[in-house]
C-alpha cells in the first residue's frame, strides 16, 4: 500500500513537469457539411499529432515547449496553419475554418 501511495504522490508531483503547455478548444467552420480535419502542432522540429477532429467537436493538445508554435489543419486536401502560443497554464483557442471565394480555406482563432 505504501508503494502505491508513494507512486501516486510521485506521479502527482512530476506529471505537471512533463508538459509545459496545453491548448484546447472547438473546431468550427462556415461550411454546411460536417467534415473531418486532421490537426497537428509544430514546435520547431517537434510535431504533436492531435489527430482527426470532426467539424463542431473539441480538441486538445499538450506540448513540452513553451512559446510560439504552428497549429496546422488539413481539411479537404488543403493545409492551413496559424500561430499559437503555449503558456504554463491551459489556453482556449477556438478554431474557425473559413472558405474563401477562390475555394481555399483560412484558419482563424475566434
């Protein structure tokens, strides 16, 4: 029992140190269909796969780095990105995919 309690305490103390930042939010779009997008975060040479997210659903990602990174969204065979900043505390970033007149997409933080 003492070993389990000790392990639990160690995990509680050191797990916050494993990640420097977290962002979360909802992915929405100005389009009618409920498509699926693939999200990932790029911080320098490291990539963090968020995975597939259905338009209208939420996402979250934790990274080791603090500071500016790029959040990439691949939707309908187009890749769009936006700069996001990771801090010590979680940050909400609701993402909005907007279809432009020329058929391409842009990504905004609401």
